[in-house]
């Protein structure tokens, strides 16, 4: 499995970068990971393919449990 992780931010704080690196290390057991830093959401929409599973991770939106996330990935 291939994981392309996109970030929409001009600058990330160090604690976020540390958390991202830890998450990336955990994902590498399941497949290849690649991180992408974008400046706005318009760039993101041009990068995503129609057959991709898209998960938005944000501090301002609704959350889901790990179990629900796993169900989305497996379906």
C-alpha cells in the first residue's frame, strides 16, 4: 500500500513535525509513505486521484474513532 500524506500549511510547528514523523514511522510497516507540503486546498484537489481514499486531518473538524477509520480503510 502507498500512503501519500498532504499537509496544507506554510509552516508547521516543531511538535507537529515530530508527531508527523512518528506517524510516518508507524505507517512504513504497512507500505511506502511520502509527505507533501502544500500551500492551499486548491493545490490539494489537483493532486488527489478519484480512486484515492481521502482523509482530512484537521484541528477544526469532526473527529472519528480509530475503529471507524479502520473500517473505512478496509471497505
